[in-house]
C-alpha cells in the first residue's frame, strides 16, 4: 500500500474514534440530570416552599400564563427580606449576647442578605448607596434547553400537570438541581401516553410533530 493511502486510513480511524468519543461524552443540556450549580445566593426551596409554605407561583409567576416560568426579581425577595436580614437563629443569638453584655441589639445582616441588598444598590441599613450600581442577581440556570428545542409552560399547566412531574420534589431541595432527564424521549413518551389516557380526566392533543418542539 502506498504511504499516502496508509496516512489517510490512519486519519480516518482517528476521526472515527474522535466522533465516537464525542457521541459518548456529549450531553445535551436536557439530559443533565443531577446538575446542581452553585448559585450567587444559597437559596433553599425547602425553607421557602415547605417551612414557609410560599406558593411556587409567588416567585415563578409565568408558569401558568406564559412560555417561561420566570425568575423572581429581587424586590419579590425584599417583601420579606426588608425585615428578615439574617437567619432567625443568628438574630436570637445576638439578642442573647446583647442581653448578657447589657448593650443594644445590633442589626445582623447575613452574607446572603448582603448580596441581595447590594444587588439593589442598598447598604446594610437599606439606604441607597450611590457607590453601588444595582444589578440583577445572576442566578445560574439549572434547566435550560438549547435554542432548537421549544418548551411552553402554559400548555402543561392548562391541563393541571404539576411542576414536580418535570422538576421533581423541588419543595424538598436544599439546593436546586435538575432532578431528571428532560430529553426528547421523555417529552415524546408523555405526549403519547397523554393522548392515549388523557390527563386528569381530560382528553388532550399533545403534539408529536417535530415542528411543535423544534421551530
Ligand atoms: C414533544 C417535544 C418534541 C418533539 C415532538 C420532537 N422533539 Fe426532538 N427534541 C426535543 C427535546 C426536548 C430535545 C433535546 C433537548 C435537550 O436534551 O437538551 C430534542 C432533541 C432533538 C435532536 C438532537 C439530538 C437528540 O436526539 O437529542 C434532534 C436531531 C431532534 N430532536 C429531532 C426531532 C425530530 C426529527 C422530530 C420529529 C420526528 C422531533 N425531534 C420531535 C423535543 C421534541
Ligand atoms: C412538562 C414539564 C414541565 C412542567 C410541568 C413544568 N416545567 Fe418548568 N421547565 C421545564 C423545561 C423543559 C424547562 C426548560 C425550558 C427552556 O429552557 O426553554 C423549564 C424551565 C423552568 C424554569 C426556568 C426557566 C423559566 O421558564 O423561567 C423555571 C423557574 C421553572 N421551569 C419552574 C416551573 C414551575 C414553578 C412549574 C409549575 C408551576 C413548572 N416549571 C412546570 C419543564 C416543565
Ligand atoms: C414570604 C417571605 C419570604 C420571601 C418572599 C423570601 N424569603 Fe427568604 N426567608 C424568609 C424567612 C422568614 C427566612 C428566615 C428563616 C429562618 O432562618 O428561620 C428566610 C431565609 C432566607 C435565607 C437564609 C437566611 C440567610 O440570611 O442567609 C436566604 C438566603 C433567603 N431567605 C433568600 C431569599 C431570596 C433570594 C428570596 C427571593 C427569591 C427570598 N428569600 C424570598 C422569608 C422569605
Ligand atoms: C421565594 C421564591 C421562590 C419560591 C416560592 C419558589 N422558587 Fe423556584 N427558584 C427561586 C429562585 C431564587 C431560583 C434560582 C436559584 C436556584 O436555582 O436555587 C429558583 C429556581 C427554580 C428552578 C430552576 C430553574 C432553572 O432552570 O434555572 C425551578 C425548576 C424551580 N425554581 C421550581 C420551583 C417550584 C416547583 C416551586 C414550588 C414548589 C418553587 N420553585 C418555589 C425562587 C423561588
Ligand atoms: C406529563 C406529561 C408531559 C410531559 C412530560 C411533557 N408534555 Fe408537552 N404536553 C403535554 C400535554 C398533555 C400537552 C397538550 C395539552 C393540551 O391538549 O392542551 C402538551 C403540549 C405541549 C406543547 C404544545 C404543543 C402544541 O400542541 O402546540 C409543547 C410545545 C410541548 N408540550 C412540549 C414539551 C416538551 C419539549 C417536553 C419535554 C421537556 C414536554 N412537552 C413534556 C404533556 C406533557
């Protein structure tokens, strides 16, 4: 065999090996079950949804009415965190120390609340600080499809499919993670099943056309 052919053969074997490696290791975002990014503020759904019983829609208002569920703006947090500047236990500890030392109770501001206040250009006493530029909190997306896949919350909330069906038992999560694979297979399987059995006693038409989810 001439050397040139051998060289070409070696290159195609290498190219094939690379392709196989990419196919095995490539993970589409929707398949990233278990993904738990670090967030700019350690927000706990368990605390807010289970202990404090705040409804999902209070913070993700779009989930019933829009394509995107939406992220809460900082002023939604401020409805409470204007007053709650630190964990209850830290406040109690300070009250106890102040009583023991016979002094006034100091206002305790946790690191997390400091981040929340700074994001709105406020100092610890909630006064606007001209030196700080307000910036939205850069929450890291946990579940995000590539542009070629189209999802709409509305179509699902309309027939009463619960958040937990796709996002897992979020109200128990200390840190938000992608609970399950949201791959094409999982979408199509439920669309088939729903068309056969209905959803919550309603007959539905869940599309299996490529263009419904790739537009
Ligand atoms: C019910 C929604 C839905 C339908 C219907 C659907 N897809 Fe998909 N498709 C998806 C989602 C979601 C993804 C992956 C997103 C991710 O994993 O990040 C995907 C991924 C893909 C990919 C990327 C590779 C892969 O397999 O994950 C291709 C190619 C694709 N779809 C083609 C098609 C074609 C062709 C059809 C029609 C026969 C179709 N899709 C119908 C939702 C759908
Ligand atoms: C049928 C599955 C399904 C259900 C039910 C569902 N979601 Fe989602 N959710 C998704 C998918 C898929 C994405 C990613 C979509 C994208 O990137 O375009 C997502 C994204 C999100 C996001 C981040 C992006 C955004 O839309 O703002 C939030 C927040 C969210 N969902 C909250 C909720 C809440 C709250 C509920 C219940 C009221 C809910 N979801 C019900 C599948 C679902
Ligand atoms: C309905 C009231 C309410 C809303 C709205 C609310 N929180 Fe809270 N949050 C609380 C209470 C009360 C605590 C204190 C719980 C304890 O320590 O016992 C708390 C605790 C926290 C903590 C842990 C305590 C600390 O200082 O580190 C963080 C972080 C937090 N919240 C972030 C947020 C963020 C971010 C938002 C907006 C997306 C938000 N909260 C919205 C009531 C609320
Ligand atoms: C007090 C406000 C608040 C409440 C109530 C709340 N969330 Fe969230 N949620 C957030 C914040 C802030 C984030 C972004 C930080 C994070 O991922 O932990 C988030 C992130 C999410 C995400 C990840 C979105 C993505 O793809 O990045 C999902 C899914 C979600 N929430 C679902 C729910 C569900 C379901 C409920 C009800 C059981 C709920 N949330 C209740 C504030 C809230
Ligand atoms: C729990 C079952 C279930 C899951 C999981 C599910 N869907 Fe659906 N979806 C439905 C049903 C049921 C409808 C139709 C509702 C109706 O008839 O009004 C629907 C409707 C839709 C529509 C509106 C399409 C149209 O008919 O115009 C889109 C887009 C869609 N789904 C995308 C997705 C994608 C992408 C995923 C995967 C992340 C997904 N769905 C996962 C049950 C599901």
